[in-house]
C-alpha cells in the first residue's frame, strides 16, 4: 500500500485519526501518535473547553460538630463539649478552670482565718456556675457553626458577653494568661516556695480586680 498523498511512495505508517496510509515525508508525529497533516491541523485548532464559570469549588468543611443538641449533652462532661466542637485548647482550659475551682472549694475550710467558710461557698458556686456554663457554650458554638454553613452569621449570647468584657478575639491571650498564672501557682506550691493554702486566703482580691475592671469600663464608656 502506497502513501495517500504520494501514490508512488510506499507507506510508512497510518494516521491514527483518519487511517490514511502515509509515507515518511507525510508523517506528523506528536509524541507516540501519528497524524496526517490535515488531522493534525484539526487537532491543533480544537478549542480547549474552560471549566464552567459556575462550577462549584471543592467544598472545604471545618472539623467540629454541627449538632447543638449533641454539643449540649457532651458539654455536661467537662471539656468534652469543646472537643466536640474541635476547640481543643478551649477544652483544656475548661478542664483546668473547673478542676481549679473544685479544688479551691474543697480545700477551703473554717480553719483558715478571715472567713475560710466564705471562700468555700464562693468557689463552690463558681464551680457550679462554670459547670452550667460549659454545655450552653458548647450548644451555641455548634449552633453558630451549623448556621454558618447555611450562610447565616449567628451572634450568640457568649459573643455578646465577650464583647461586653472587651475580650473579643483575645481568647488565646486571656486563656494563656490564666494557664500561666495557675501553672506558676501550683509549681511554686509543689516546691514549697509558696503555700497554696495561704494564697487562697487572698481570693477576695478577685472581687477587687473585677470591681476595678467594671469601674474602668464605666469611665471609658462615659468618655466615649
């Protein structure tokens, strides 16, 4: 069989598209494929279809639960609600704060002068209040994440509380400060450099600090 374009020349190959026999002079090779001149021109002229404009981008879904009810139930176990919402640092912070409050409430007793019984009551209520806080915080966090997937930005009561306290966006800073303070306190107690029992007698200073904080916020609000 001779070449389609040169009948007097023996064929060397066939075009993989149209099947015409081709001599060595007419062969157009692209990588391992053989084309004739016409089929190669058509292939080069074929437009490359761009992806659809409205093509959906691959969805990226953040870790964490989206069931508020499950978040609430798991939040009844200290730290687990935050773990369900993939907030692992917050989970550790919740555990440490709750354990510290329970420890202080358990250790406070009337043998301490200056009202040790009052300290026991205060820390007991604080521990109970924080225990109630955790499941509701997990509930609203999961609900906010669930609505965010639907394009709805939910402002939870805890967002409003953080804004009122002026700690919005600074959770890592405040949480880190709490961990550093507690860690140093327990470390000094372990080496008998500072008595934790003696330090707990100064718990009313917390009320003083909170009072100063509220007064400063009031003054800043009046200036604004």
